[in-house]
């Protein structure tokens, strides 16, 4: 498992929980049942999926990707 995908999945989970969605609710909102795999870092997401996830969570892509800011310091 790719550690970056795992970190991204953890960030998505954190933001999903903060927004008050359960996994099934958020999966339904996204139109996918793969939210568990996304949060476990088992799926490599295209940028368009990141845009959709951030939109559904009501955050910017930069907030979604803030788990990776340490890479740019």
C-alpha cells in the first residue's frame, strides 16, 4: 500500500467525519461504494475525483491535500 494514498485516505476520513457524514452517506453522495477503499488508501484517485470529494465536503482541494504540506517545506 502506498503511504501517500493512505495519508490522503486518512485526510478524507477526517474531513468526512468533521462534515458529519458516515461512510455509507458519503459514498452515496459521491455515487460510489468504494469510500472504504479510498479511506484505506487502496485506490489511486485521479484529480477529478479529488475535485469532486473536496466539493462534496465543502472544502478546497488545498485543504484536502494539506496532509502533504510537509513535502514542500
